[in-house]
């Protein structure tokens, strides 16, 4: 469903991600920006900046987020259940 007015912030980013696989033109239209791709990308860039999301190109939104593994120390466990 096309938004009745241009979406902003998290609504915009969520909508763009959800419809991004259909292409930037479709995502812009469904997010309420019609054919104005420049305004759509500018709004996306601002929303991503406020949310702390790296945005260089529209394709950046389609990549799965990377999870940084933290080193919580060493795992201590027996080699087999018999060694419990």
C-alpha cells in the first residue's frame, strides 16, 4: 500500500527495507515519494544518520546487519558427557 504522505525516520527505513528488493523506484513510490528519487534518498540518508545506520547507497539497506561477536572469555566445559 502506498503511503498517503512521505514517510520519515524509522517508518521510512522499515518501508524501504521491506520493499527494497522490488527496486528503488517501487520503494520510493510505496514510501510516499512518488517518482522523486532524490528526495527519497535524501530522506533515507537523514533517517539512517539519525538511527546510526551506515547509508552510502540504497543497496546498503538490503544487506543483512552484521553482528559483532564479543569475546566473553574462555569456554570451560568437559570434552564428553562422561567427564561431568
